[in-house]
C-alpha cells in the first residue's frame, strides 16, 4: 500500500457516487479512493451493488449522480471519444469470458492492440505470445476458445485485457462461472499480477484470495461500502453488524 496516500493522487477517485435503475437505488452514496499498486477486494452479499459499482468505475454503467476521476481526470465529464481513450487504461475482466469464438486465442489477443493502438501485426503477435506465456497458455495460441476449459478461457481474457497495457485491472467475479477445480489457476494469474504491482479492484466471493492478496477489503451491503480495512483486521474483527453477519454465514457455509 502507498505510504504517501495523503499526498498521492488516487488512480481512481469516487465522489458521492449514486446509481439508480428506475426506482431501485443500487448505489446510495459512495466515496472511495484507489491508490497506485493497491489490490482492493470488494466483497459482500449478492445484490449489494458490487458489480454495478465496478462498472461505474469505467462508466460501462453511467452513474446517476456523483463523480469518478481517473488519475485526476473526471471521467464523468468526458465526451465518448476522450472517455474511450482513458478506458483503454482500465482493463476489465468479466464473469463470462467474452472471447470471439470464431478467432483463435492469438487473434483474440492481437485484435485490440492492432485496431486501437495501431500496433503492427508482428509486434502484436510478439506481445500476445509473451502474455500467453505469462498466463501459462503458450501452447494454446492457435486453439479456439470453445476448445479450452473455462479456466483457460478466463486466463486468455486476462491476457487480452493486459494486451492494452492498462494501469488498472478491474475484475468482476472472474471465477464465479468456473468449475471449482479451475478457480485456482485463474487466482494464481491474478496473484502474480498483484505481486508485480498491478493496481486491481476485484469483486470476488473468494475469501482466501481476499485474505492473502488484498491490501484492503471493502465490504459492501445495501448500496453502501460499509467497512474498509486491511484483510487481517476485517476478517478477524469486522466492525459492523452487517459484516459480522455476512462473515458468520460465509464461515458456516
């Protein structure tokens, strides 16, 4: 964690964020900061608004009120073109892998660097091969997504997000669609990214990952972030009754 948080500019700053869908107020009033190199794990009961909050960070969901800043630039005030440019610096990995089924793994990884960043095919191929090596899939470059396991597809999705060289990675329950035996291989890639200093915000139900990898746990329930603390403190001494109840149910499961 950055020891100069008081002086440093947050990578992401959220001020009084609110989001409603019709009459349903999903996010009620959230103000938080994410600093360079932090790994934030966002946990809480289903329906708490975690995924909506994450999608508001890069404006995939546009907030109803409030502001989101990325490295000091107000995303909520940008036009679509400038927003797209800043969005490129925020990689996102979803529950479902969203790979192009008719393209090989290598082609999936090369597409955005060539189309968006203007990279040559040769450079994009080298980058894709390096990233596949990084996620342990160097031998799957010519495979098609449907021939891969869920865990392998999710690792390709992580590599594809990394191909844009983002400053932040956002993960929306990246293991929730996987068979249990495939969860570990995806969490290992994420743990390696954290070790390398990647700034990450992770919505997850994987409490072991939150305990071992996060710098901070943000506990979310009922449309608010109700508690933020180090994993050690949060899991040992949850401060709010809502968090105590949540952890009791998780530990009983």
